[in-house]
C-alpha cells in the first residue's frame, strides 16, 4: 500500500497500460503538451512520444469516433474527454456506433475502446462543467459504465477496462483528483461488483463516484447517533451488481440511494426500482433518494452546495427512515 | 473514340453495374410484396460510382459505407444471397438479419457498415486509418458518404483530423444533389464540396459520377496518393439518384423533367453504348450477362426465402462480446 492522489493513481494506470501493451495509446484534448486538463497525463508525452500521446482538436465527435475506428482496427485506444458535459458533442459516436456495432453486425465486430472523462460538481465551475450524466450513459446497452471512487479503483479499473473487448466509459469525479488515499497495487480490481465500503446493520446507503465520501462521512456522523449505516459503492452502473444491493437491503431492511444526478429519471431511480422488484418484502420502509436539486448547477458556492447532495442531507434522509423503526 | 481498356475488364464493369441494378430492382419488387420492410434506399442511377471506385481497392483495404450501400457490399464480394437474406432480416444475412438494408457488415472483407447516421461513418474511418498508421500498415480506408454529410460537423472534424495526422483515408462523397429532399444549394452557402475539403487541408477533386471509367481513373489516382503517405484525399462524384430517397418519398422536391434529364445520362446505358461503339459488346454478350445475373439473383432470393429467423432466445446475444452480461 502506498499513498497516492486520485490523479496520480490514474496516471500510474495510464503509464502501466502504455508500458504493458504497444496497442495502447491516449488521445484527447490537451492530454499531451498541457499534461491533461486535470494533469492526469503529465509527463506521458515526454515518456511515450506524440504517436502514443495524441493531442486532438476540440472535435469530440471525431476523436471519440476515431477511437472507435482505431479499436476496430486492432488498437487499444484510451480516449480522454475533458468533462462529461463535453462528451455530449460525441453522443452520436457513443450511442449510435460504439454501443451498437457489436450487436448490429451480428457479433462480427468488437469495440475495445476505453473513454475516460471527468464528471460532477463541487468546484464552482457552473452549469456547463458540473453535471453528472453517468446515469444517462448507464441507460445504454452495449457499453459499460464505471465510476471509480477510490485511488485503487482509479488505477485498477482503468487497467481492467483495457482488458475488456467492449467499450468501457470511466467517470472520474473531478472533485476526487486531488484527494489522497491508499493505493493497493496488489488488489484484484474487477469492473462488475459493488463493494461494501462500510459494514452496518441499520440502513444501506447505496452510492457511487464522488458521493461515496459524503456517504461515508454521513455514516460516521450517524454512528454517533447510534445508527449503524452500511455504505455500498456501486463501482459499476452497467452492469449493475443488483445482488450485492439486495443482499445489503435484506440485512438492513432500509435503503437510501445517493446520486449526484438529478432526481427525476436518475440512476438512483433505477436502483430504487431494482430494490422494489427484488427486495420489496425485505423493506421496513420506502426507499429514499438524495439527489441533486433539479437545476443547472449554479456558480456561487452557497447555491452549488445547496444543489448537490451533501452530508447533512444524507444524514437527514437516513434519520427520517430509521425513525420509524420499532 | 477508341477502347481505353481491355474487353474483359470493360465487360466486367458493365456486368457489375448491371448486377447492382438488377439486385436492387428485385429488392424494390420484394419490398412491395412485403418481404422486405423498414427503409430501403436504392442506389439506382449511381452505380458507376461504386463500380468505378471499388476498382481502386484491395481486400486489405477497409471500407465504411452508408445506408445506401447495397452496391458496395455486392462489389466487395459478400454473396448476393447473404445480402438478400439480410434485407429479409434472416439469420443467414450478413449481419444475422439484425441490421437490414442500412446495416450491411462483413468482417471477413473489412466491410465496416452500413452506417445510417449521416456523417457518422467518417470519424470511424479516420480511426481505422489511424490504427493502420500506428501499426505501420500501408493499406487504406475508403469512406463513402453523401452530399448531405458535408453539412455535419463530423465531416469537417474528420477531414481536419485526417489531414492533421496525414492518415491514409480516402473520403468519397457521392453527391447525388439531394440530402434526402433538400438540394445541396438550398442547405449550403458553399455548395462546392471540393472547396470545403481543401479548406480542411484535404486534396480534393470532382469527377463525373455517371462515367464509370472516369470514376475508376480518378479513384485509382487518389488511392495511389493516399497509399504514398500523402495524407487523405477527397473525391466528389457528381451523380444522381433515379429512384425515391427511400420507399416512402413522394418526390415533391424535384421535377419529373429533371429526373428524366438525368436518366438520359444513365451510367449503364451510356457505358453499354460506348462498348457497342467500341465493338466489344454484342447483343448476345448482353443477353448472356443478363441471364447470368438473373440466375444469381433468383438464387439469392431463394437463399433468403429459405433462411431461418434468428431465434428469439438470441435477442440479447452479442450486446457484449462476453456473454456474462
């Protein structure tokens, strides 16, 4: 175990991938000379050269599509899109090509493409750089959607994604890049299973990505109020590890889903529906959701804080639910 | 005028154009019988483009085409029966029946679709060419698209990226003058496609798309330039679609006279006339050619008719490569 920031963990993953497989290359906006908008690829251009660390024009559709083509052509591209909001300019390639080609061609082609992007709010960069749209992406069959929340996952899920024969979309919460954690180099990191990050018996807080740390902090506060919360990190939104969610709910009988997406049509709604369908009779109360307020994320800190899920709101939602226990 | 190419080659070009036309005439007939559903975009009138262009490629080269791709797939060598079965939606089709008319795929022939989002194939073609360049391969990627695609951002983004990185990709614009029903000059302030390409740093020229020999010559020259490591090249084939955009098109946007005028330049009729003039085609040759094509298409229809439907249990097969999802 070594200490590393999330950004260092991503960089270590990129480096290991580039060293380990000549088919791997990185392309995206400012990944080369600038070193990456979030400094994840700093130093890689110098080490691996411009053929493998490719700065692209601001042409999201073309370079994501080129990633699809390069994957079809035998390479293992890693495409960095600066933020999830920018990825909307590449939705045609993602939804119409990356996700469909395997099935639509009758199984003739695989698209082993990895796309990384920053997601989420909390940095006062307003409504065109702060949204959490990974739940949208999780709607699409044909791609895989993962949300590493720890430094071990930040590195390990990237390396695991590169072993996949199908497109994997990695959502890195922008707030996490400077945060530090224990990097477990020996961990076997998969792309499919949810992880219990804190064991508890009174309530299951189900979350992913940047919200994990808010959920863990909420669980600590709740512990002081004699409420023992279990915290589940989904890690992967598609495929969704429903059985781990249901096992947790079967134990705690209560669930609060925390999702930085907007409440309406949120990924939290999907988790809630899965619990209704598979764990209804285990529940002692309705599934609760803590999501973002239904507004474009505003710039001033007090408004942004009010718009995003926060520790107090999670604590309150849990207390509300647990109040009814007999 | 004298014969510019040998007789065998000339007859083959004619045969290929006729083969595409007869295949599609049969497809239109089967459509009205309800054997084929969904969208069916016919290439009739544009055959000289695919036939001329495809002479420039080897089986090593990659191909990306559009939803009007029956001709390219036939020329690539995917058997007519496999393609007809795909039109039927049968499991013996070239995409197990899952794509239909708009989504022909053939991995064994490096045929990457069958892309039905206008402009959506261009970035993929750029990526295929990038993969070749990074792997030190000398083959090229040919990407067909229509005049409608030049309005898409993906067209400009892709040309720029290919030129910037000097990628071995050949952009082939089948300009049939209409983006579905909107004439090029009605949606583009600059309707000259070659100028747009040049503005992106891509060498470009326009060719008479109704003249199979001119198409072949220009495409071979452009392909040679691309293979020589000079970066991408764009050809604009000026052509015309004789039939409706798809099977549901009242053709309110063009006059019958205009269509009739273009039909005077039918690439098959014209080439046939040239061959007769050059004394390398007799009525017997033509009859034999037609008979062989008719037999091939009859066999293709029989293959499609006899083909099985994909079992419903396989509906979710191949959403992912590994089956555990």
